[in-house]
C-alpha cells in the first residue's frame, strides 16, 4: 500500500479492535504489501487489514485458519477474545489473529521445518474447502509476462526466458506424478513463526491445490526479506516420501513466478529490482537458456 493508504489502514485496524473492547495504545506495521499486517499494543493482537476488494480473500483465509486450528494443525490462531469473522472499518476489511512472541532461532532447522510442514499438510487433507489450483497462479504469471503494459521494463530476451521457463516447468510439475492436495501455497520463512509452541504457519490466504513438493520447494527459495532455511536441501530428506526431482522443478517454477512479479509495473518490494535481475540470472544459469 502507498504511505497514505497505510496510515488509513492502521487507523482502521486500531478503530476496529478498540470497538471490540481491546486496548490499543499503539500500532506497529509488520508487513506492507497488497494488505498490511499490524501488531496492536498492548492488547497484543495481529490485525490483517485489506482493501475492500480483498474481502473474499480475507474470508477464505479466516475459514482456513479456523478449520486448521480445529484440526490441531501448526498454524497461527485467530484472536480468541473476539468473534472470528471479517470486520469492516472505514473502507477496509480486517481480521484479527493471535500475536506470538518469537523465539530463537528465527531461521529454523531443516528437520523441524519439514516435520511442521508435514503436520500442516496432514491438517490440510482433513479439511474440505474450494481452493484454486497452483496452475492458476502460474497462469497469472504467464499473463503478466505476455503483457508489456504490466512488465514494461522486461527486455525481449528476458521475456522469452520467463515465458519458456513458466511453460516448461509448470508442465513438468503438473505431470510429475505426485498426488495433489490442499497446500499452504507459500510456506517460505516469511510465513513461518518460531514460537514456544513450535513452528507455526501464517498467511493462509495463499492456499491452493497441488503436489506437496510445490510447498516443500519454498524452503529452497528466499523469503521477501532474503531469509533462507538453514541447510535448506535437507528439508526434502526429512519430509516423508518427497520426490526431490519434483521439488527442484517446483523451486525453479516458483523462482520464475517470483521473478515475474518483481518486473511488474509499480512493484513495491524493497530491493525488488535486485531480485528481478538475480532471478533472471539464476534461471538462465540453471536452465541454460
């Protein structure tokens, strides 16, 4: 969000929580993308504040979170002091979640990550919700690459590289032979909390259907902040039954999608252009294109 929108969104989050009887003296922005994540103090609540166009996504995330908590899956819980629903305040939609104090290390070991992800996938198999397929996300990236209005600074050779990579790799992952199920969608380190209760996954609005290797591959891809799982390749070894070739193909597919997003007009990720160029370099070196 732009700075002016961030201020309005923060105030909306504060006002919604206050109206529910929670004490809010301060608010700290934890993340800013197409929505903001705010820690409200001293009630210690996480508010996820989105534009009204994202209401369906907020409802989807809330429902996934509620069901996974009931299934005892390792996820961040909804705030128990208020009704679990999507709130509306001053033109924004808001959901309220439990705030967890982080514990060291912030970058978990590969074995612990793989075990937590395995447990999460078990919980996801026990809930029945309609969710998009991971190929829908790929299709969005392909449209972005093909549309010069969306990616005006992407050169012709680089555009061809990304288009070819997205096509080849998505086909390889789709035809990889692994059983598909409901996934987290983006379980990179930016969406994993190290807490006293163990590792917990958050940002559940990215849930989609696909092979578990697509999720596992996110342990091999840096988060938006550049964090990477320690001994990331070992995560595959600790996840029962993982197809390591399919994990690697998924990693490259995710890299191609992330690189595409970084070339979009108006992308606001800090150091986004660095990651845009670095992604192209890695893909070209790995795929020999």
